C-alpha cells in the first residue's frame, strides 16, 4: 500500500505504471491522489497529462488548468497547456487562453 501522505511515491508509481502500458491503473492511482490531496498541483498535472495521453483531452485539459490554478508558477503545466494549444487541443477556457486576454 502506498503511504497516503507521500505524494511523490504515488506519482512515481503512476509514471512507472503508465510506462508499462498500465494506464488504467495509473489513472486510478492519480484519481485517488487527487481526492486525497485536492490542493496538490503536481497530482493534477500528472493526471492531466495522463488523460491527454489516453485520448481524453477535454478532461486532461481541465486537470492541467487546475494544476495551474493551484500553482500559478508551475511552468511545466503552463508549457504543457501551451503545447497542447499549438496542436489545436487547447480549449477556450484554458489557462493559456486566459493569460492572452
């Protein structure tokens, strides 16, 4: 069992699972982390990226936006949103669109 208070272990295990093609397990782990740590931008970022990779871009963008809202200085999440926007995946409500206004 993963120590619920040690968020990096949860995220590292999710990355490992995803790398092994076990995305459903990684998603479950990150969703549990998002429930247990709703103010952790790292969990929101990781879940957002995973969902985009799993061809669920709308929900993935919501989580990436949440990551930026929780940590406005999260350059990695901001760059991910900008990259997705360049690919035509970004939404009108994404953090990168709000910054342009």
